[in-house]
C-alpha cells in the first residue's frame, strides 16, 4: 500500500488535464448561457416590435373608421328585428324587461330560462 502512495509520478499531469477539462466545461457553459440570453433578448425585441405594429394598425383602423361606408352589411335573411342570422326557437324581439348590459335577445333568453 505504501508503494502506491509513494509512486506519484505523472499525477500532476492527470490533475492538470482534469482541471483543464473542468475549466473548459465552465467556459463552454458560460458561452452557451450568453448566447441563449442574446437570443431571448432578440426574440423579446421582435415580439415588442410586432405588437407595436399590430397596435398601430388597429389604432389607424379605428381612427379612420367611416360609419357611413364600413357599417353596412347585407342581411342574409330579413328576420324580425333585423338579425342577419335566424336562431331557431328564439324570438328576435324583446319579450320582457331588458337586463342591464344585455341585448334584447339575450335578455329574452335569460327571462325564459330564469
């Protein structure tokens, strides 16, 4: 057993190589983390830019809205109340007192079910 402990020739080389491998792995990990952080930052910038462009487009549409030309649509069926889609078994006119914040049709359904 004493012979194994006394024979340490070449041990410094093994320790140095192991230390270089560990340091190399740490440096590679740091580079990888830095690259990922840069990619995340770039993607976040692109998301913010896209959101700004979409928000500007929506705002432009609202600011340039012309009710005389943009609110017209053809009725698909001339149902009572002017609804464009006929809903089966549902009256299109108000049958009871309207609930606050609800359309007459929704208020009629609510009064029928309640």
